C-alpha cells in the first residue's frame, strides 16, 4: 500500500483519503516523582499523549498496574505523583485536529525509571569541640531507610553555604579558623537521589591557648606544688 504526505502538516494520507499522524519523536526526563515527555512539535496536532505503565521487578514485585494515559494540548507532557525508584514502560502518540481527532501510531516502548528520592532525615547528634584554630565535628549516621537510595557522602559547610569538605565518615576536622570567633556549621547527607536536610551546630573558637600546669619547688624537703 502506498502512502502520500498530506500537505506540510505532519500527516500521512492513505489511498482512501484518510490522514494519519507520523509516529512521534520524544525525549524523556525524570525526577523522583515525575516523568516528563517532550515531543517534537507537529503542526495541527490537538493533543500530545503519553502512556506510562509501572512494571514489576524482583525488588518491587508490587509495582505493576493499569496504564496511566496523560494528554496535553502542548508539549511537554508531565505525569506526576509517581513512586520514586520505580520502572515504567512508556509509549507516546499524537491526536490530530478536530473534528476527526485521528490518532497516530504509538511510539516504540521504552523503559524509564523515576529517580531515587532525596534523603529524608538529617544527621543526628551533631556536636562540635573547638580549639584555637580548629574544630572537631562528630555526628550520628542516618538510617538506611532515610537515605532513600545509595549513600554517597556527607557535606560539611559553613551556614553561609561555603563548602568546607566532604567525607564518608561521621567525623570531620575544620581547620583554618580564627581564634575567639563564632561559627555555624551544617552537615547534610548526599545520596543518589540528592542532598537531604541538614543538621546545624554553632561554636566559638578559644580566645587563648589553654595554660599548661607549671611546677615550682618550695624546698628540697617539701612536695612539689603544681599551680
């Protein structure tokens, strides 16, 4: 069967005079709870449609269900309120101009996955032990359930956003400080889903170096007095 292009409006004409739309070209982006489908613009199209179907996996045997079809008058099409870290099968199609509203063929099926969610908790029990020019920070790890993805590292920053360092440990030493100065530091965890909420602590570096005990001999026959 031969087909002819209908004018320059992105339609195809079959021998019986019925026009059908080209299969759409799409680009897909994801977040933790959304899938966004951007279509190559086609003139005279009335609706851009995406069909998203969750698929089961060994890790998520419950993640299968009814296809979710979302259509919009313009591109892109965003499907929201999805489960994070979930696999979906995606197809796209176009609907032609009214009144006939003829559907295009569907695109090939592609597999997409929503992103891991960001960590949902901050490091706990953050404490600071300050010296003259340094401060030692310690904190407790967050639960793997709250990491919401693969753990990467902790970020230690000043409260103004200036980054100090990153570490995979639950302790860090901050150096290069000024004596007798107030500081505020925040610590947050980074996972494959992004950066989570932070814990904050404030401290003041020491004003002077701690005095060392000195020994003074009172006499040869008396005990040493330490002052």
